[in-house]
C-alpha cells in the first residue's frame, strides 16, 4: 500500500504532466477512504516549487450535466480563497466542508456575504500548478462518461493540472454496454431486417446476431478506450490493505468499551468472514458491524451471561448474511422459510447424511462461513430478520435467546432432537445406543410431534441399512406406526408437509418403507385437519348472532378460502342465521356470494352442507306469511342455489364422461 501511495505522490511531484492517473477498484472496497486518509493528507502537506498543494475533491455521483461539475469546482476554489473560512477551518480542525455547508456558502458568495469587502485574489484564482483535482465515482454519474472524460481532458491537456480519477472500471464497462439497451436493440433489429438477415438461416442464434450488431453500431467501449488512452497515463489497481482499514472501521466504536474490546479480540474472525464472502466490499462490512452493534447491545442488556462462543457465532452470522443478501448473491427470501437453528441444522444433517442436493445453497453457506469454526448454534432468526427487513423483532429475539439459553448444552437435549439437529457421527459411540433407545421410547409413547416421527423413521431405516442399530425394519415400522397413532391424540395438523419433509432426503432403496409410513401419516394428518377445522368452525360460528363484529373479522381473515361450512352442522347454522338481525342476514349472504366467486375451487368441499342448509331454509319458509325476515331468508336460499349451480356437471361434461367410460 505504501508503494501505491508513493507512486501517486511521484505523479504529483512531477514538474510537467499532460495526463491524469486513475485509481481503479471495486465498489465499497475503500477507495474514497484511501483518498481521504492516505493520499489527500500527504498531498496537502507537500510543497512543490515552493507552493503548498491544494487538493480539490469532487464526487460525480448523480451529476446530470457538465455545468454541475463546473459549479462544484467553483465552490471548492472560491471557498478555499476566503480568508475567514480558511481561518475557521484551521482553528476548528475541519479539513472537509460538508456538502450542505457548501450549498450555503455558495449562496452566501452569491449575495456577497462571505468576502467581507476583501477583493478577490485573481492571481490565486488563475493559479493551477498548486492544485490537484480528484474526481470520484465516475461510473455513477448520470452524464455520458465520454463527455465527462473529454471535459476533464481540458484541465489535464491545456492547464496541466494534476488530476486523479477514482472509479470502478468493471461497472463502467457494464454501464457503457447497457446504456439505452432497448433503443439499441430496436435499431439493431431494424438494421438486420433491412439487410434481410432476420429470416436468414444461420448457425448463429438471433440473440447473438443482435448483440454483435449493437457492438458494431454503438461501440462506446472503444470510444472509452480511445479517450482513456489519450487522457490516462497510469492506472493503479487498488487492493485494500485490510488490517489498516479494519482499524479505521473499528475506531467508530471507541466510545463503547465492551463492544470495541470484543471486536478487537475477534478481528481475525471479522477478517476471515470478510474474505470468505468473496467480495471486496468494505461498505457492506461497515453496515454489518453497525448491525452487530445493535445485536451486541441487546444481548448484553437482556442476556448478560450469554456464552462467549455464541457471541462469536452471532458476529460471523451477521457479517455472513449481510454479504449474502446485500452483495446480491441470493434473493432476500432464501432464508425466510428457515425459522430456527433446529430447522437450519436439520437441513444440514439431511444434506450431509443422505447426500441431498436439494438444499445445496444452505450447505454451501455453512461450509463456507463456518469452516474450521465449530458451533452447535449457528442460525439466528432475529438477526436474519433484522438484516433482511431492518426491523429488530423483539419477540423473535427473546424466543431465540430462550432456546439458546436452554439448549446450548447438547447433552441436555432430548435424544430425538439430537438425531434431527446433529450430524449423527458427532454423537459419541458410548452415547449413541442410549440416544437410540431414548428416541424409540419417546416414539412408542407418542411424546414426539407426528411430523417429527416421520422424519425419525427415515433416519432409523438409514441406521438399520448401515448396521448401526440391531433392529429389523418390520419391528421398527410397527413401533413407529403405533407411536404415530398415540401421537395423533396430542399432535397438531401439519400444513407444510412437503416443506418439512424436504429437510430429510429419502434414499431410493427406502422408498417402499417410507411410502407406507407417509400414507399412514397422511391419513392421520387429514383427520387432524378435520379436527382443527371443526374446532375453528365451532369457535367462529358461535359468534352468530351475539358477536357479529368478531364473526366478520374471523371469517374474513380465516375462512374465505377454506370449506369451513363442511365442518359445521347445517341445522345449527340455520338456527344461528335465523336469529341474526335482518342486516346481518344480508351481510352474511353477500359474503358467501363474494367468497364463492373468488375461491370456487377451494370451498368445493362444503357444497354438500350448503345444499343441506338451503333445503332447511326452504322447508322453514314454505307456507309462511311474508315478512322481511322471510323474504330475506328466501333471497338467502336463492343465492345458495346460484352458488350450487356452479358445481353441477355441465351437460357436455356428463356426455364426455359417459363416452370415456
């Protein structure tokens, strides 16, 4: 890094130059930090030909025309000539003027406020041999890059001002190729059509022909290379000196003694995780450390005795997931469906034990960032949510921390959880048999959630085939079938079966055994679903007629797309509806009509009970003298009839079905 600094300073010291130099590096790699802390101070402490050098820095970020660059240069130079401003900056130790202050000073100059009657020093204004111009963020300007470089060339070629350009050439190249891409594609297609090449048979794909035409007609990259060759004398590749920069990043936490002590003790972890990210983006690292400050503060405040290893893992995870999401490696939703460390480890165990590649990304993430770092707890849902959404969810935070506090010692975990969340080979040989026996006992007594029993069965089949346990498959199957029957009395319905079972790979030679267990599970799970909906139906429909607001709220949120009428007695439903107010009868009818239009397929299962409800209403109103209630119930019945009509087989459908038979 010192060699790079000296090479740049040699350019500044040169008596005569007619070229600029470029500092090239990736976004977020610390190029601007390098300028502010390594280059600028050295330049402004230099004297060349008896004159102290002045550095004028301008970011081109968002610049939309060349006039804005001229204004920036004018503001910078006129401010530095103002004696009072210079005196204030020297006395207060200010080296850089904030952008908002520059705007104010510019207006003050316009109204003649800052000069205090001093006459402008034109000699200083026209002096160029003591100035160094630095243009940053070239690739982020909203002006054609070719125009900007031509503009800068005026300073370099005609005025011989020392000029440094900071940019990311890789992004610049992409920008040159992709600017006005739709217009370029349209024109390239038009030209190919005129040349009768669109319909011409050729081995070259159409996309490639259009791309070649675009490059031929709009070769901005070559224009850039030509002007760069004329303007830029040397290009320096900036590779950050990480140890120096990390110290600068950590300096901001000097006022937090506990945090800075922890970070400095774990500098190697920070460096290692940063390197494993495969990027050079220090800006993301800076944000990640700032996120970790929040994590560290909350953990230290609410759970002061948290294991040191857990805090280290939190640091790694915060940095790792920040890079994965913010560097564009993955979509933000990649981790959304993993809700706990237990689920995360279950995916890893499945992928490693059964060589399952369906969760390839999670395995690669773990192998990369936790390589040579052993930690049983290495997924933190509250951190993932915080990085992804910027919301620190206190409820999830407390849930995570309570689990950590209660399960950090894996020897205290139930045996079945160890099998599901640990790689089995990590269980010591002298404990493995005990874990198996304990798990079997819990399965026999139905103490484990139904879906977890299915997962465990896959592992037991695997252990039998590997001769790790001395049981035959028929015996194990019987134990698990009986255990599932008992567990069904206390288990809840599982609505994401596919997602849960995707955490466990099923080998080809175990498909038959798994098929029987899955069939039995699906039968039990279907009964649990009916039970759940029956309880929901009872809870919701009992709100009619006395708690109608609660009924409407629950019905809209929970019942619009499920066949809830299938699970409630039609006669009881009629009694409740008939006791409701006339207004509520109308509202319920309108909700049923709207629901049938929006979710016809989802509620098809309740049509048998809807038909019974219609018949009960028809029997009730038959022969009764008209009243508002009777008329409304008749209308209610008619609308139910309209709904039922949509589920009757069409005449053509019936004929077609008969022909197929």
